[in-house]
C-alpha cells in the first residue's frame, strides 16, 4: 500500500498575504499576552480601542511581577508545568532556514491562533525547557533495508545512550516488517533497550503505517499524567509501505491524539528522493517534527545527534483557548514567528477532551 497523505503544506498559509496576516496575528497574540496579567477572564475578541500593532521590538513586554518571572525564566532543569483542565501545553522548536536552533526568543516574538481565534489567556512561557522524555524507537526491519540494518541498530543504540539522561526519561523499542513487534517495553535501562535493538532481525514486507499507528495507540497515547512530558517517535525507514491496513491520514490523527511528534531518518541513499521520502516528510511535518536525509549510512549518527539537541532545546507555551468546548473535536493550531527569518515548528492541532 502506498497512499498519499493528505496534509496541507506549511507554506500554503503564505498565500493569504504574509505581511498583512502576520500583523493581524501579531496584534492578536500581543493582546492575548497582555490579557494574562488580568485577573478577570478577558473577552473573546480584543476591545475596540486596541492600539495598532507595532514592531516586535516595541511590543516586547517589560518584566513585571510574577508573570515575568515565569515567562522569562531559562530553565535547564526539568520544567514542571501543571495543566488545568482547559489549558493547552504547546511545545515547539524555532530554527532558521539552515535548520539551526534559535534560542532566547521571547513570548512577544510569536503569534498564535487556536481554532482560528487568539487565546483567551497566556498562562506561561518557558525557554529551553527540559521536559521528561517518552521516546519510541521504531525501526524498519523489512527486507528492503537488510544491507543497512546493522548500521541502524548501532546508531539507535548510541542515540539511546545519549538521550536518556534522567530517571524521568523512558523509551521503548519497536521493529516492524509485516507486523510491529515491541522488543523492549518502556524503561530507562540502557542495557535493556540496547538488547531490544539487537533482538531485531530483518525480513518480510513493510507495514510502516501500521507500526506508527500501533506505537501511538498502544504506547504513547497511554503516557499521560499531571505533568507534561515530551513524546516523540524516532522512525528509521525508507518510507516505502506495501502491507499496511491503516490509512496514512489515520496515522496522523493517532499521533495527534497521542500528542506525539515524528522524527524520521530516511535510509534511502539513492541520489534522488523517492516516494517513500515524501511520505516520511509529510508525516514528520504534520506532527511538528522533522525528517533527516543522511548522505550515507555512516552519517546516520549525526541525524540522531540533531534529534537529541532538538528534544532538549525547545520552547513551551501554556494557554487557555477561547471558546473552549469539551466536545472531543479537533482544534487547529497556527503558530507564527514574527521574524520571517525563523520558522516555528509545532503540532498542527489537538483533540479537545470530552467532559
């Protein structure tokens, strides 16, 4: 099976007229940030006397009181953020056009729409957070990657050794050909995880979509608690699928339900990018992740290193949506960086809880 994922490219929004739309979003988000200082619940729409938007430098808020302590803090230890029942915790990455991480940005540098509306209230903003990690290592063990399989195993083991640095971090290992198989369940024991990677053996067809769907449904969806964690799938594959029963769109929705992003590492080392690479790209972008194309199997460890850096160097924004309803519906998120040199990558939305 090789169905095309129906996702909207991130560049489509630019057709709206980037400068005009950017000013509208900046004004909406600046208003929402200011509303966080109010004790009463603000109105859904900005008041009529809201001043015209100014350049980002002029809009930057001056640190005052408790809010500035919370929003300006640069936290290198694990950040504890307890969420209310109607709050959204949005974790995102900002990079330049070369993919380099951009640090030290402020709340006023971003604009945000939730379900096409500015948030009712911005509750907190953190830089360079270090949340507990929940990482699924999902490795293609089909016949098509047999010649590269040993390098995949070695790189995955090195990645786990580097990424799991705290007692609060956990990971699992899943391999797949026609069916997905968990060779090591949730643990922070590096030796057990490495053993799980080494248990994998290549052979059979490829059911990529089934594997990612199963990893989200059975492993990552159940990882919920009073404090947020950073959930991700690191997927090693050439992107080809010839056995799955799950439709690609269902995979994206299950990732969104599980609040999980996908980092994909392509094992296709041909000079041209194939259809499988497009599949990996669309899955990663739809979930707020990234796809890597190492030029050779020996360079795969560099891709793992970049994923490690990104998972440990991100931003977190907690807000209360406007017109929030406990109806289980999907609510879209549009996060916009006011400086057009930078790109903010985040999940495209979330499912509201049911009451």
